C-alpha cells in the first residue's frame, strides 16, 4: 500500500500525544504524520518511522498494531508508567536502535519524497 505523508500536523501532537514523548511523528499505516514542516523533519526521525513502516509491512497492519499495543499494555502493567512502557516496547527499541544507520531503498526515498537520506 502506498504511503500517504502529511507534514506540519502539530494539532495532533498537541491534542493526542503525551507531552513527555516529545514525539516528532506517528505512523498509522498507510498514513505518516510528521509534526514539523517537510524541510524541518530530521533524517533520524524519517528513518525511525521507516523502521515502523517496515515492521508493519513485515507482519501486516492488524498484527503489528495488536502486538505493539499488547507490548505497551504489558509494560503498563509491569511499570505502572506509560513512559517506561513506551521505552520498553520492543518495536520502539528496534526503531531507536536502527534509526541512526538505516539505509533506505530507492523506493522508500520516493515514497517519503526525500532523496537526501
């Protein structure tokens, strides 16, 4: 499925996301919502979201979503803290681990409209 990229979506950040996350983007496949303008989105943020897109594409949206929120819920029960549950989520750990050195395919670069990554 082709990605649909939206930039400058700060309204969503202000209303729906916990402030401690300092989130710069959200993937709700096939939508990718960035909170900055296109030219201001950092390369690491783009790569982080591409990791999530690859995770989704590897198992499917429904399975990924179920597993992601299962892990989040498990962390909430374990830590009683949304912040700790988020940082302990294996899907977030993988995305943060890979975001620095991830190599995008030419197709991924075209999908997100950035050839400079």
